[in-house]
C-alpha cells in the first residue's frame, strides 16, 4: 500500500461552521478548501478500515507462510531420506570393495 506525504494537520476552530464542536474538525494548514476537512469519527472509521485490511493481509501472509513451511519441511525430509539411502548404498559399495581388496591381499600372501 502506498500513500502520499502531506503537510501537517492541526485541529483549529472554523469560523464558517458557526456553533459547532471544534474538537471534531481537522483542518489542513496548507489548504483553504473546506472539503478537505474530515471529522475525528471519519478519520477513526478510515483507520479502522485500514487496520482491518492490514490484519486480513497479515492473515493471508501467515497462511501462505504455513503452506511454504510445510512444503519446505517436506522437501527437507525427502532430501534427508534420499541422503540416508545414498549413504547406505555408498557404505555397502565401499564395504564390498574393501572386502574384495582384503581377499585379494590375502590370496597374494
């Protein structure tokens, strides 16, 4: 998610709004346009929506991470088994060669 960096915003009373609650209005210092003002409730709603989206994305990423971890574990176990079989085969082959060489040495003497 990308966003733009804005100039600082402060809460100030707006003389054009008459007798309203000044605490609920956020005004951009660099803008004279009133349609840029949002209430605290609107800001809170927006932040809640963003947080829900972030939580949903985190849940998706965690699930994908679990799947990838399972796949990785399966691959590692498969490789471990393959290495074990290969080591056993190599040990048998070396033992057979050693015994053959040993028997040949005994015959020569």
